[in-house]
């Protein structure tokens, strides 16, 4: 019995050691994943701030646009990240996300211009905002080793690149 416990303990220690060694990645990938995590945290904080805006306030549109301008800056910075070789196939999605977010923010500015609200322009802005967020979710899923489930995404395993229809 004692020998079985020692053998089990030795196997357990060896497996923990092997797992720890295989989970370590190169510094470039670790930095990239930290940058992605920082991006996600900053967007989450901005989202929380947007959700705290009092919609009945006269200053609400100005506050919203200010936060959205900052979201746009963060998306542009995310698109400028240097994706490591393992995730290089996702870089075009980051660029697209940034482009969609920039279009969304510009459209929100138009929707609230002239002290009025244009619902159609706001709807267009919301669609672009949704497209930007969708691309970020796809990137995050692949970084986690998951395959995004969306009927509009075709994954080509030859190029290992997600393509949205």
C-alpha cells in the first residue's frame, strides 16, 4: 500500500511538472495575451461607464460620445498590436473590428449632431458596433482554443483562418 502511494505521488508530481512545462509559452505570446486581456478589461470598464450614464440627463449624449471616442482609440490600439505567429491569422479580424468601431463612433456622432437624434443613423452605428464586437469575440474564442459557433463563420482549416460570410 505504501509503495502504491509513493508511486502515485511520484506520477502526480511528474504530471504536474510536465503540465507546468507545456503550459509555458514564448514571451511574445505571453505579452500578446496580456495585451489582449488589458484591452478587454479597458473595454469592460468603458462599457460599465457607458451603462452608468443617466439617459435623462441633458449631458448624456456628450458623455456617451466621449466614452465611445475612447472605445475607438482602444480598438485602434488593439488593431495595432503585433500578433504572434501562432495567432497571425486573426490579425485581419482586429483590423476589421477597429474599422467597424470607427464607423460606429462616427455614425453615433452623426446621430446626435445638431442637438437632435437620428434613429436611422443610430441603427447603422449599432450595426457597425455589433460587427466590431463580434470580431473581438471571435478572436477571443480562438485565443482560448475554442471554435466560435456562428452560422455566418466558415473556418478554413487549410489556412486556419475564420471568414465571415
